C-alpha cells in the first residue's frame, strides 16, 4: 500500500516552479531553442476567438447563401449556433415556411458542414437588412496612344477586347 506522503509509483516527482516564473508570459524568442514555432503561438491567439464563435459557426455564417440557396438566404440570416440550435432571423411570413422546411434545412446544413452541427432550428422574426447596393462600373479611362496602337494590331476581336479591359484596369489604378 502506498503512503500518503509518498509520490505516486511509476512517476517521477515534479519540481515545483517558483510563483514568479509561472506568472511570466513566454517570450517570443527563447535563448534556449531560438524562435518559437508558430504552432506554439496559435492556440493562445485563437482560443479567445473560438470561445465566442466556433470555426464551424463562422463558416456557416459566411457561406449561408451557398448552403441554403439564394432564395432562402434573401429571407433569412443565421444569428448564432449554440448547443446544436441554430437561431435564424427571418421575416414573419417566412418563419412559418421555414418551420415546415426545418428537417430538410437542418439536413442540408449538416451535409454542407460535413458534421452534425444543427439539431434544432429556432426562428426569430425581424426585419431583414437591405441588400447591399451593387458596385457601379467605373468610368472608362483613356488609354495611352501606344497602347491603342498595339491593340489595333491585334486581329482576334475577343483577345483585343480582353486586353483593352486589362489596360483599363491597369491605367484606372494609376498604372
């Protein structure tokens, strides 16, 4: 039988660190091994972010239109994913329709995510954000004469048009 004051058998006793050393954060560069590997630093950086929102939930939020399709994405927005329950904001009439489609919608989400994330759907009625306005096409820029002459020498009209668009993009940015 092992005595209480004995260390556990089969293991070596650990040396206790002084309080001052344990509280000190690890330096980015260590004299004993050189620079620290990036993999050693990542958990400390990502842990607070992933506590707030899991990577799967973030993926679900960003890829929502591709997962459910443009029609449903225009009428619903995922708010949070906690404990297997996905909370969606939708307009009043759409809530009833989504409730009837809940099993198919959950199956589609779980298939897209590759794991069983969503077990239940919760609907919150609210107004949908206005769609973002489409970016206007910038005004054409006058190309230099040397570029125009080079474009005129190209016989293929599709290639000429593609190179002209490329030139517009280059010279629009101050090329």
